């Protein structure tokens, strides 16, 4: 009996072991089949699949385009900024040049006005001197006329009542802005004879002190008046280097002799 039971138990154990073994084999076979099918599917998909860009290809393109656009904008901004700087510099340079030119023109105008002012001051000074001179000449004229001066054409003639040498007589005339008389023509010589009378001698502005025999008036001009000399004058005697006027005409006498004299002043000078 016990032997039958043991045999039954052994058969049962053997059957369980065989069932477990078969299930394990089926699991392995199923796993291999699944792995083979997945590998096959992956291989087919790999072989048949078309190359595709990664999933993030679109976003990268957008980023690249955005970067390029930003770069272009930056370049444009730089160009615009550079252009604005250049235009501003040109404007500043132009304005500065214009201001410099205006400043130079103002300086030139100021200098011209200063020169004109100084010229006006100088002219005013000259006019003041001329006015004062005219006043002085007017006073001299009035005094001369009061003292017995004679007037003929544009000249005043003063006839002295004193007696001096030729040199002192001329000094007297020159101190009064005049000089010894210069007889320019026959009419003036006749006028002198009338105002001096017929018997007196008067020093006139004629001498040959520089060159003997070359008679010159005190203004440096040569004596060329025809019929001026009276009688045999000038007689050429030594040391008779100054001329007198008398009723007969001119005569040469020593310059140191004392006689009256005639001063002449041109009122137009």
C-alpha cells in the first residue's frame, strides 16, 4: 500500500516538474519571439525610414533666423549711428567754419572802424590846427593891417620903419610867417615903388650869397625879371651880395648895411 502511494506521489511530482519546465520553456520562447519581432521591426523601420531632421530642427532655424535678423539690425543701427555722427560732425564743422569766418569779418570790420576812427581823429586834429592857424592868420592880418600893411592881389606887404641888416630883416619876416619880398613881375615892382615912395631903399629877398653873380630869390628861384636892375646895377663889387629896391630899380649892397625892409606874406598859402 505504501508502495502504491509512493509511486503515485513520485508520478505526481514528476508531472509537476514537467509542467513547470514546459511553462518556463514557453516563457523563454515567448520572450525570444517578442525580442525577435521587436528587433525585426526596428530593423525594418531603420532600413525603410527616411532621414529626418531632429525634432528641434524648426526651433533652431527660428533661432538662427532671429540671430541673423538681430545682426542685420545691429549693423543697420551701427551704419545709421555712424551716418548720424558724420552728419553731425559735418554740421558742427560747417557751423564752426561759418562762425570763424563771421568772427574774422567782425574783427576786420572792427579794425576798419578803428582805423576810420583814428583817421577821423587825425583829420579832426588837422582841422583844429587849420582852424587855429586861420584864426592866428586872421589876427595877424588884422594886426598887420592895423600896423599899415598893404594888400595887393593875394599878398600882404609890411613896410618897416626900423633899419636892420639883410639877415636880421629876413629873420624878422620869417618870425611872422612871411619872408622878404619876391618881385615876380613888372606890375608888382611898380606897386612896390608906389607904396615905398621914390627916395628910400628897402631890403628885398634877392641875393647872390651862394654863387657870386647868380642872383636868386629867397624861395630858390632865379631872378629873370627884365629891366629889374637900376642904372649900372648890379655893379659886381665885392661883398655886395644882397639886393635893395629903390625908385630906379634894384641895386646890390653889402648885406651887413642897415636899411628898412619889406615883408611879403601870401594869404593863400
